[in-house]
């Protein structure tokens, strides 16, 4: 359920008071930016995509139903903006969409074939994750990438913990099936 102050600002914005949208942006700006930055790993790009998210939220605010959590609705817009960005990038290049900034994934081996295998696996994994349904991908990313516990994901997405666990289990099974050929050194489905 919405906070009274937040609901008032949303209602006023829906009725044409554009100034009332400012406090909403202030409240969620850092959360939206942090989420998007975690997906794209580029501060300037994250700023641009955050701005695009707010623009889409403002334009689509009349479609927001106050019976849902506002941040869940906003989060979905941010996630769709990221997905759209990655789709555009996929059409521009066949290179992996993003290089992991995670130092744990750095390969200490000087062997070029390991770098090639790692890049290939990264592309296959990203493609497999993108093939998940929106609900499963959202839960999977929050759990593994953002390292949120199931209870926090359930709260954030306004879903039951059982639903979150089911989405997570089904995402794992789907990815396991998609990655099985790679793990068995067989030909993988084309990305």
C-alpha cells in the first residue's frame, strides 16, 4: 500500500501538477540509479537510463494502480529500460553485452583460450538469462546479482515468498537445461 504522502504526490501528478512528481523522484532516485548501474556497470550510461526510466514513469503514471507498491511498478519500468538497452546492443554487435567488473571473475591465467572460453560462456549465460520469463529473470537477478534474500525480494516485488522461491527454482531449472550442452561440451543453441 502507498504511503499517504506518496499517494498524494502521485494523485496530484496524475491530475496535471507536474511539480508534485519531484518529491517522488527524490525519494527513489538513488534506488533506481543503483539498480540500473548494477545492470549496466557504467555510471554515465546508468544516469542516462535512469533519466529514461523517470521519463517513462512520468508519461505512464496515469496507468499506475495505487493498489500496487509504487516502487515495484517503477522497478519494472527500470528493468524494461535495461532490457531494451541490451536488446539494442545485441543488434549492434555480437560481442558480449557487458564485461563483468567483478574481480572474482578475473582470470589469472595468461592462456588466450581461457579468455575466449570465458567470453563465450559469458555470452551464453547472458543469452540464457535473457530467455527467462520476466518474472523469473527479475527474481534471479535480485537473488544472484544483487544478493537479496528471498524475503527481501518478496517484499520488493510485492509477492509471496513461496512465489519467489518457485520463480527462482524454475529459473535455475531453465538455465540448467539451456546450459547443459555447453557443460557437456556439445553445441549450444545459437544466442
